C-alpha cells in the first residue's frame, strides 16, 4: 500500500504534474522521430534538494508516493568531475524498487542517463522508452552528441521551469547526491574486484560461451559508462589493454555495436 506524499513535497509534486504538458510539447520532435517515450531532467543542488521536470504525470505521482527521489544509487554524482558529464545506459534487469516500478508497472525502461556536473549543482537527464525497445540502445550510444544537443535545446525552451527562486517547486530529499557515493556502486565494484572465478558463462543467445575474469571486469565497467582510462585505473591496466579485452569480446561473441556489447552483462551467469 502506498503512503501519502510528505506535506512539504506536495507543492513540488503539483509543479511536476502541471509542467508535464509543457515538457511533452517541447519533446514532441524527440518522441516522434526516435521512439523515446519518457524524458526529463532533475537539477540536484548541494543541499540535496531537487528541481524535477518530466513528461509523464502518472509516473510522477508514483515517484512522489514512493519517495524515489531518495534513490542515491541512481542519482549519485560524486564521481563526476565538475564541468564534465557522464553517459550511462540503464538496461537489463532492474536493480532496485525504483527501477522495477518504472519497468514493470509503467513500461518505462532502456534508458540513457546523462550526469552533468557544475560547481554548485548537477543535472541528471534521462531518455527512456518501453522495456521491449532494446534496439534504442544502439541509437543512444551512436548519437550521444545529438542527445546532448537536445538537452541544450530543452534548457532554452523550458528556461522558466528551471528557476530555483520558487522554493515550493523543490523536492526535499534525504540524500546528498553531489557529496555521497552510491552504496550500490561501491558494493558492486568491491564484489567485482573480490571474486576470482576464471570464467564467466553466458546465457541467452551466447549460451555455452564464456568470458575471462579480465574480460568480464572490463565489460562490466564499460557497461557502467566508464571510459577506457577510468576502467584502466580501476583495474590497474593501460587503456589500450582494456580496449583489447573489449575487442576480444566483440570478436568472440560477434558483437558489432556498443549496445550489443553492453547488453551482454545481463546474460552473464556468475558461477558459485
């Protein structure tokens, strides 16, 4: 049973619901041409308050009722350098209640997330579609500059919605995404480093094939949106070596796109 929205966040929910048609109108070219069905931005401030703008009022109501704005695993920007941005696909099996509700209850999944960090705030952008539209991943990975350009277009068109001097529009949260690292991220990375299996077996269409430990680690961090340099630092290897591991996976599994490569992670069976 859903609980009531905290009274202090009711005005923010009303702002989100009332601004949804504006977002929908601005995004019409994006939705019409590319099959994207869900779009929005969350401006995250140093004090943990959010200014959220999105196009789906039904999902917005569930978002506030379940207080999904406290999802540090999704919103953490601690590792994003100031004046930089990170792209991350959100695909495969949903990993927490927030993602499960999106996918199972509202048929919203296969996201591209953009984490954009500035000196005193961060912008969290999300492009999503239906759970069956897995082909969109290739579009995301091959058109990151186009989608980044759309965020500039959106900020210009929706400039009136991004004004912070209306406190009632801000969501009060229990997290500090610009300062706190995602617990889930830390746990997963620690797990990846600790496990010592020599082979990782694949399921689905790659059933019977396997990856080495280094291939698996490289692929996992790659699917999290890490660059070759960042993966190399985590694994204490050169970026060229990481690139070699990923090319070996492409050849072994006959993957031709980055989207296909990232989707492999959800089909890995870890042997215990």
